[in-house]
C-alpha cells in the first residue's frame, strides 16, 4: 500500500517550484493520474491477491488437491513454486510499468532524454523474458542458450541504462546553464 500511496502522490511527477517558475511548458503540466491506483478497493484486491499467492500453502500446481485427484499432473523436481512464479511475473509487470511511467514523464515534462532511459530498459526486459521462458520449460538443457542470452542482455541493458542516465545528466546540466 505504501507503494500505491507513493505512486498516487502528485509530488512524484511534480518538478521543483523554481523550475516551474522559469519554464512555461512546465507551468501547464499536470501530474499524470492512474485511476486504478486511486481506487482503494482495486488496490486492496491487488494487495490481497499478491499476499494470498505468497502465503498460501501449496507450493506447486501438483500440490493442489483438485488437480491430483482428477488429472494425475506431475511436475519435475526443478519446477518453480507458485509464489516464485508470482514474483517472476510481478517483477516483469513492474518493469514494464516503470518503462511506461518513465516514458510518460519524458513526454509530459518535455525532457526528451528521459525517453532514452525507457529505451535503455528494453534489453533488461528481454533478459527477464529469457529467464521466464527458460523456467517455463523447466530449465530444459536444450534451452540453455537462453541463460547466455539473458546474461548478454543484462550486460547490454546495464550499459544502455548507464548511457541513458548520463544523457539525462548532460541535458539537465544544459538546462541549468540556460536558466
């Protein structure tokens, strides 16, 4: 809930008062609204679902009583548990959400260099998809190339994020000189 409160805060996307006074584009800027974050029932439901997935007893689909009695479903020993899958999937969704928020900040603030940060996040998202795909197929040896691809995308993503952060720094320095 603290995260939801932070994301609902208009101060999160508000530039500093001194910058607003000097920039006509920023004076007309309104903070973005995210209706689902403002709906307390929806946020309570999302929080409850996440908590339930994390704390519920069965750790894999094979442990669910309905499946074992009628389907005879068995998973390999290296299968990920349901809470672990919840963490993997929610992390990917969180990363995509962060990319969207960074892009919107770049658009609404007029600081185009922030869009580069969103592009810099793409290789890391590709690495996350590699990891989830490899785990989905029970860490199959035939897909071990995905592990190497994930490592390469992580290195590339770290480099692109570093470059994007440096470009944001440079553009902020240029803006400071122009004030």
